[in-house]
C-alpha cells in the first residue's frame, strides 16, 4: 500500500497578495484572538482567516466554515490562490532560535500522507485529543474541502537517507523566502515529483514509512478528522486511491535527523484566589512531596533565589531536578518569591513501575499530574483564562511552553499558580506511539510550529501516490 503522495499544491500568488510574509501564519491551535487580529491587519488575505474559520474580515466569529469554504473557492477563481501545474514535493527549511539562545535548522517535506486507521495506517498518534476540537476540524474538512495547515510527522530514518535527500533538495536557490511567523527564517523549494530532487525525496519518504508508520508530532486533531473524512468517503463506490480526501497535508521530517525541538508545556492554574491555591495545594500533596534543599542538585540549590526573577532558569532547574532524581517532579510557582520544588515519592514510583509503567521519562510527570492533582481542572477555552462555558469561577488550566508567561500570570494575579514541568524527550514520544499509548493533551510542544499558508491542499484535486523504490 502506498502511504505518501505528491500534491498539486495551492499557493498564494504574490502578484495579487504581495509578500509571502503577509499571508502566512502559525497554525490555528496556537493563536489567540489578539494574534488573529494582528495577522489580519498585516494582509486581508492572511491564511489565518481560513484556518480558524472567520466569518469575514470584519466579523471575528470563529468556526464559520460555510463562509470560509465559499471564500476559498472565490480566491481560487480570482487568482488570489493558484494550483501548481504538476504534482510536487515542497521542501521547507526553517532556521530558528530557542529561548536559551541556541540555533537550530529543521528541514521537512510537505506531501500527502494517507489518512486512515487500522493495520495499514501511515501514522501513529502519541497524544489524546479533545472531542469538541476534533468535531470542529471534521466540519471544516466537510465544508471547505481543504487542508489549510499541515500536520507534522516524523519518519524513522536510522541511516539518514531522508535527511540527506531533503538537504540535497535545498542546494539550488529557494523559490521563496519569508520571516517565519513565530521567529526565524523560512525557505521553500518546489520540486515536481518526476524531477531528480523531487523523485529522490519521494523515494526516501516512501521507503521510510513502508512498514514503519510515521509518528505524529503536531496536528492530532487534524489527522483524526482527516481519517474520519477518508473513512466516510471510502464507503462510496469507486473512490480512487488518488482521491484527495484520502490524504492529509503533512510535513514529514527525519526522526533521527535532528532539527525539531520539544519544549515542556507548563500548566497555568486558575482561577486566581486563595480557595484555588488551597485546593491545588491539597491535591498536589496527595501525590507529591516537597523537596528539601538537601535533595536538590547543587546547581539548583546555588541559584534558588534567582529562579522567580529568571523563569527560563527555573524551567531549566526542573529538568535538572528530574535528571538528578529520576522520578516525576514539578516546580510550583505560588507567587513573586515562591517556587516549591516537588517530586513523587520514590516508593510510589517503584510501586507504579513494578506493576504497569504507562510512560517513560518525563512523559510520566504530565500523566501523573493529570491523573492525580489536576484531574478536576479543565482546559481554558479562550485567551484570557475563562473556563469552559465562560464561567470564571470554575477550575481551569492554560498551557504555555514559555516559562516567562507562566510566572508572569501568577505574579500579575491572573492565575492561582503555575506548574513548571520537565521536557519530554523524543524517544519517550516514539515509545508511547509504538506502544499505542496516548499521553494527555498538551504533553508536548514541538517547535518550530509548521507555518500555515505556504501550501494548501485542495481535497477535490487528485494526488500522485508514491510507491517505495522497487515496488
């Protein structure tokens, strides 16, 4: 079975929209209403309106998929968007810098990945999804017939054949460049699938996923929605393998090639107030113990007083304590001068591992938090911390990869506490996916986020499925 495909991508036309930077954006699941307004002010054709479902450029109601579907087709008819003439592989190189100042390069290919479940599936998830978000993405696909933003998946590449093919495809000058929405620089190469570089990348990707499903890094809701749509359309008669709805726009990268970073996703807990603090303390103390200074690694002990003033140092300290103790830990920020270092008792970890360990490494930390202390808290649904349904007196959690935001919310009185967690390693994600386990939602924050608007997939266009070499 063929698991990857070359696409006739849909792309913005500079003659109609101006610079590429004005129309690209981060994916829908990492933007707030403030971000949406900012991107719309850059360019009235910015892809963010398609990805979040804006009713119109003046109406910021989200999820208006009928209107978005109509607008997408109108833009195609007007030449704002155009379909590439031949199936192609779209190679992207993203240079970026992390908060700690380190520089990285991620290179990946935008192609079609077969959507579907079962033994022949092309991808494995590692994170749980939220039903309401998944259903919204299904409505988007049904009414718009397009993938406006790609998912990200990693392909096993122990010999680095995929990484070498991707890097070889970047030797010529790029066809387009832009500043990335979340930082860094993006370069894009478009290689028709039947040309030398295009064929080399497609062969490497097809061989990589043959018998070894890719691991979904970002885009679980979009992938599950695509699988649902593919299953529905497969029930009809004569649905061809090359039908666009059987494939999902995916950025495929080498698992072993490096370039992709995993940031910890810290928990911001609300609503603010003494009662929330008391409930959270009691819930934490049921599962965690406070660490004494003697239990901390010397590097953390020596910098203890600097931690709240330097949240990036505090986040690093959680990772150091995690490595030092080898069991689930958390750094709980209660106020301007208060970080409480906590860990699951060693005896509890031993008992859990002796019975049935669910996750390896720091993945266990997030699972422990959500199965225990945070079981009664629910994700916030908007950018200012309102709980589901809009009631601000309910217990809510917000998520952020930025420790500065997590600490700031507590200091400014916008949250009761923040819980800093250790980063999950790529090997832990791979192990969870291979074992069929799902981590809690927002366990990982892969960075950089793949940019929306570089390439769009029109599901009414056929793709070119690609067989592994020799098949």
